[in-house]
């Protein structure tokens, strides 16, 4: 280890210790499973904004968006942050208040209550792999950053990241996740603004950056002729903008707010903040282009992997203290996403699969229900962490798997989620048929092309969801006299 790396690594080490201490403090506020799963339903507006923003603002947004903008301009980051930010605003405007009325503790319970346990298990079976993979991606990102910047062994960095996230999530549950998210949001903003100012000065100021801006860099709409570019554009918005709406981690933020108004305002403000801060990676990419043109950065360094732009900028422009703070902010964003996806998956396992299956047995053994759920959820935090660790080390196509997983979630779960909250006419048969139909279209494309990202990707983003919707509506109509979903009003009364 080089001596120059000592100061930034000490800062990063102190940051890791601080995160674990927050988890320990949060654990003292956990007295039952409601505290652990939904933070006692008392989170104020500031915490909701902080946790939602930090949850979405992961390593992919900072590293991935900067690299994509470097290659393709603002058009390359339509999906994230702009479509992803739209998802938060749509959730706040259309879905948060009704979710709050249900008094449920996880998104899987919605499908279970309305359409029966089979539907709930099926929905969870789609969501769990998605978030295990996403958790693994975050761990891998930390390993890559520490390896590239400081030469630390990748496996060691990877294991340290796993241990830190699992420990503080295990101790404090959603309470720890929320408080660390809030702290991490502040660190993220400090790091981004710092490197933006320093990078602008290093590039020779705003005028120099403007002069080096490639033609068409700010084109927000497709430039190609014909309908195909617009179909692609629609798929870019829909995949992330609607695909994130049925996410269990976002629903948990609605459940934990102190009231419906706070949850709604928190989502909308976080979405607006996500759009605003989302311009920083786009500008950082421009700074990178300018520095390459000026000969400060070598173009060859970025030719194979443009996502290394942010680490290279940090190493080139920041001193030891600045580098330590910025890398801590980068790791903050990644840890926030990792802890959120880890906890959401653990809740799906404990609350939506284990709990319905074991309810009778728990009653027979006369075990306190709350104590049992708290212990079981903590156990699943460890198990999911281990599963994500194995997934990350075993798969060489983890990024492709992530794209497949979230596309699958849109094609299988978006319309069932909307119908569960907004429609009285759909029933269990229709929803299950829609889920299976959307799933089969995706799997059919993967098998026929022997690829987890079948082409054209626009087709496999839009068509599964369309098939899903058609089957939900037609099968529900054909079986309208045979099966009726449980009314939402019943769920209000019971919860």
C-alpha cells in the first residue's frame, strides 16, 4: 500500500466505523418488528426525502451515468436519473396515500391480501432474485472502486463491504437504513459539489467546458428518422419510469412515513432533487471530455471503460483529504442502495413468504408473533447477504442480469400493482394469468436467443407488459363470476 493512500483510506475506514455505530444506535430504538420493518411508521419529511434520494442515487447513477453521458450525451442518461426520478414523482402523486391506508408492512402483502397467497408468493419470487442481484452489484462496485483507486485486493474490498452492510442492517433494520441514508445523502452532496467545482476550475472554467461540448450533447429527444427511435425512446422512459413503481424498497418508505401527506411530499421532493442533482454526472462527463481534449486525461484510459471517468477524475484532481471524502461519498451512495435492497429482500422472505406459511405453527407453539418476526427478519438479512455475496462472486454477467431482473419486474408486476390499488374489477385468475404471460414472453426471448438480454431490447421491455395487461383484463372478465379479489376496503378495516 502506498503512503499517499493512507489518509484517504483512514477517512474511508472512519466512515465505515461510523456507519456501523449508527446501526448500533438505531438498534436501541427497535423494540418490535414494526420498528424493525417500518420504523414505527413515524419518520418525518426530512428523513423520507433523505432515504428515498439516497436509495435511488446508487453507484450506477454516479459512475454509470457519468460514463454513459461521456459516450452519448444527455440522451444516454434518460433512463437514470430522469426516468427513475419520474417514477418517484408518479409514486408520490398516484400511489402513496392509498398504500398508507392499507397499513401493510411490505409490498408482497398487497398481492397476498387482495389476490391470495399464491399471487403473493409468485410476486415475491420475481422480486427476490431482482434485489439479491442488485445487492450483489453494489458490493461489486465498492470492490472495483477501492481496487482501481488504491490497489486494494478486490476480494478483500468486496468482503469488507458485505460485512459492513450486513452488520448495520442486522442491528437496526429499516431504522438504521433510514438514518444512514440521511447521513449518506449529505456526504453524497458534499462529494459531488466538491468535485464539480474543482473539476470546473481544472478544465479552465465554464467557457472552456462550453467550447469543448460535442455537437448534439444536449439533445434530449431522439434524432433518428422514422418510428423506431421513438419506440426506443418510449422504452427508455417506461422501463425505469414505470418499472420502479412496484419496487418493495420504495413502498417501504411510504409505509414508514408518519402520515400520508409526509410520504407523498417526500417522494415528490426526492424525485425533483433526483432530477436536479442528476445533472451533475452529465456536467462531470463534459469536464472529462474537456480534460481529455486538453491532454490532462488520457483518452485511452476511458476508451475501454468510460465508467472509470469518475475514479480517474477524483484521483487526478483531489488531494488526499478530498479524495478520501469523495470516495466516501461514492461508497455512501453504493452502501445506501446495498442496504436498502438487502433489507427489502429480507422483508420479502420473512414477511411475505415465511410469515404466511408459518402463521399456524407459530400460534400452536404460543410464541409471541412480534418477537418471532423480528428474529426471523434478522436471520434473513444474514442469509440474503450471503446469497448476494455468492451471486456477485459467481457471476461474470452481473450487469446483464440486473437489466434482465428489473425489466422482468416491469413486465410482470407493474400492472398487477396498479390494478391491485386502483381497480375493483380484476380478480385472482386475471392477475396470475397476466404475471405468467409477462414472465413467459421474457423467458421465451432468453431461451430463443440464448441471451439474458434478448434483442430487440425495446420489444422485450414493452411487449411483456402489454401481454400482462391484456391477460389481466381479458381473463378477469372471462372469470368474473368465478372469483372476486378481496376489496381494498376490507384491508383498511383489518389493518
